[in-house]
């Protein structure tokens, strides 16, 4: 369900999806995904509102997507022949994921 949360960083009300709720010392804090900014933030429960229908009719600016035909690769080192080459991999390893995220930034 989409709700509206106040972002201290952006200083405005934003549409969001609540991902998790946790109890802090004196209040509840929620992790939210901002659908128009494609980022996760934490907000206090007092800063969450029900979205008006007119507000929900505006198209989202951020969309979850996949990169078409992007394949994972890995570095294969052959110590006997003293060579290294990039070859296709079955899944993304943590170094490749980190490198890809840095490219996107």
C-alpha cells in the first residue's frame, strides 16, 4: 500500500511503500521506499499519512527495472600459465555487484 511520508532530507511529503517497522526508545520508526525518488529512508511513525486519491493518480517518477541481457562475469586466474581473463559466471559475486553499483552512481 502506498502512503505519504515526510522526508526531512528532501523537506517535502513523498509517496512511499513501507518496508519494515521497528520500535526505538520512545517511538516507532519505519523504513520506507520513496517511489518517486527510488531511495530508502527512515521516518518516524508520526510522519506517515494516508494518501489522497488525487495524489495517487500522478505517475511514479521512479520505476523498478532490470537491465536487459546484462550477464555476470568473473575474473579467472590461471597460476600455471600466469594469465587472468574475464569469463562468464553463473551468478553475480559481491565484488561484481559492488563494481556495478559504483558504475551506476
